[in-house]
C-alpha cells in the first residue's frame, strides 16, 4: 500500500508540474482549474463532469464542484495561451518533428437536443449521416517511438455564424503548422485532401507533403493527359519491399515512382508513387519530395503508412475517455474540454517516450496488467495504469493547491479577558 501511496504522489506531482508549465502567464484560479480538470480526466478516464468531480474528492457537495467546473469551462478564454505553452513543451521534448499527420474526424451526437450548433456530419463508423461536430486534428510523430503527439485540435460546426467553409477550417490548420513548424516536416494526408486548394497551398510555400490521390484524378505524363490509375497500371513495380503491418502480418509490396505534372500547376514537377499489395487497386501517392531516385518511392510509402498512427490517436481519445459522450452544452465548453483532453493525451505521449527509462512509467505499465505483451501503441497501457493507480487514492489534489502557510503576524492584537481566564484571580 505504501508503494501505491508513493507512486500516486509522484503521479499527482507530475500532472501538477505539467499543469503549472502549460498555465504559465494565466491567473492562479485558472491554473487551479486546469490542474483539476487534467487530474479529473486522468483519474476518471471520462469527459463527464460528474465523474471528473468525483475524482477530485472535494469536501463539498458534488453539485457545487460540477457547477464550478461547468462555469469555468464556459468562461475559459485562455485556451490559446495554454495550448501555446503546451507546444513549447512539445518542441523541447519531441524537438523538430519530421512527420506531421493531418486528418478529420467526427463527434456524433444523434440524441442530443440542447448542445449548441449541432450540424449534419458523416459518421466515420457507420457511414451514415448524423448530428454532431467535425474535428480537425494534427499529430507529430515522436522521435523515439514514432507515437502520435497532438499539436493541433479544432472542433467546428457548419451552423456557426463565423463558419465559412470546411476548406477554410483546414487551411487555418495548415497555416498554424506553417507558423509553428516551417517547411521541413512532411505533411501526410489521406484521400480526403486530394484537392487543388491544399496541393496549391503546399506548392506555393514549398512545404513537403504526401497526399493519397483519388483514382479519378488526371495528370500529365510526357506531355499527355492521362487518368492517374491508367498510368499506374502501366507499371508493375520496380522495387520489392517486405514489411510487417500493425497486426504483425508480413506484406510484400511492389512500388515504383513516376514523375508527373498536374494541370492546375504547370511547370511544377511532382512524383507519383504507385504501391501494390494493398488490395486490387494500387495505392496512389503524390509528393513533392526531392530525394534521390533510389530511396524516394520507399521513403514516400513508409512515411504514408505511418499515417495510421492518427487513427490510433482518434480511437484512444474516443474509447479511453469516451469523448463522444461529451455532455456540456455550449460550444465554448466543448472546445475547452477538447483542448484539455488533447494536452492530457500529449502528456501521455510524452510519458510513452520514457516507457523504457522512467520508473514511474514502467510501474504504470505493470499496474495496467496487460493480457498480452506490451503493444507498440502504449497509450492504453499507460492510461489504464493511471486509472488503476489513482482509483486507489482516498484524496484528490487539494494538498497540492493549498498555498504554503504564511508565518504568524507579529502585530499586537486587542486584549481579550477571555484569553486569560483564571489569571490574576479572575473567574
């Protein structure tokens, strides 16, 4: 039991130090709110304010705690400052990322009636249309373990007055990357981003990118306009690569690289990488990377295949914390809660980088009691370990939030006879 007490203290302190760093420049009450939310999310593994409030174990009624957290979520205007502080920590720990993965997701709320600005979105799981919100997330792959560390997350709705278009929302995210990470990291995108507006953005700024093409796109090859799939079928693959997929299955893949031009960007050369081995239709990847001919196709394929990491990130965020069960009503509260959960996942990502060197992280993985051997995507093990450890504690983080007691005042106070009852023969 004493070992668990020591470990829980270390974990609380780690969350507290992290909260203090990302709260630099904001008021102490706001820092307390950030710390309480991060700790509550970590222990409860839920976005429900009732569960977060129970995790805090405060000596007041549960309703008062819920009301306070709800009020702060709606009025928290320091989201950008907190997230920028978080990015500074990420840049120190992850250094300059080589791969940035960009993708959309959704939050489905079919049975919600009172949440603000619900709109029609496509459900990525069922393929149908439902009420909810769209999200744009960007993750950087860590240096050691190649794990997804979130660097951008935005929830938006087409029914908001300030909404212009989905392209505008995505371009805002790309501009955010340009500001914080420059040109070098490779932007990796799925077929949903096969559009001239995004390719043109990267081309204009000379930013490295890899985007998967749809089979109906046309390209110029040797001054002839051809369908990209018809062009790909002319080649059978110049290089053979064997690798393991995320399930451990050996896959043989043949790849080749073809220099092409796009009708919308005359004079700009791109490379079409054709990848066989992933179904009947070859994978078509367009890139502007300037690498030697021998390693270009293999580099493009390997970088793109790392894109599945963001799918794991989405799944972890939704399953581990039941993110789609979000109940707060205002759009500002939803965005604040999303920001706080995003930085918490970022903290778990930073801890995952130390899975073989940090004793606390190793102990959390051990406490999680995995059925099978340690997975490459270690977030679930660390999340389960945090949940199992903190659930054993009887106190929250109140002791970490109380300021050190000030020394007693030296000023003389008024004399009260009752203080000296029995002295000098009184009473």
